[in-house]
C-alpha cells in the first residue's frame, strides 16, 4: 500500500537517493539545483547539485534555485499522478518561486518520490 502522507513520500525519496546511486546520479545530472518543497509549512531541501543528491528536512544552507509550495494532500496526488504539475499550478494548488525552466523538469523527481513498483 502506498504511503498517504507527503512526509512518508519525501522520506522514501531520501532513502532512495541514499541507496540508489544510479537514481542519485541521474537526478543530479538533469536537475543540477537545490529544490525546496514547502509542504504544510514544513520545508524539505532536495540538493541535486552535481556530486550531491540528498534530501533533508529544513531550510537549505544556501538560497534554493526553486521553491515549490503545496499542501500535503495535493503533493500526494501530484506524486501519485492524480494531479498534474501544470494543472496544480494553474489551479493555484502549487506555488512556484525561482526558475520556471527548472520547474518544468519536475517529473523525474515526482516519479522518484513515488514508491517503486513491487518486483516479483
């Protein structure tokens, strides 16, 4: 069963970044930035600069390249594919500050935050 809380999805993403070197390298190579998620007033810092690849709870040490503000329920829908990023933005469920070009590269991050499908 998939987690239903944004914090569980983000913690899962953090664990995947730690344990899956290929995923970490791929995201760092394509994103090359610091992304902050503000979910229900809690900040999560995703450092995807080259050679990094980590997720931590709290504010970044440096200014973020992109900040995404969304509530937890909408974040879960976004990650699970039930709400598109553009749709959420235009419905004002997702606020974006920083690089809009970087915001267009969100999908691999959202896919990585979704639980990996079970392998039989």
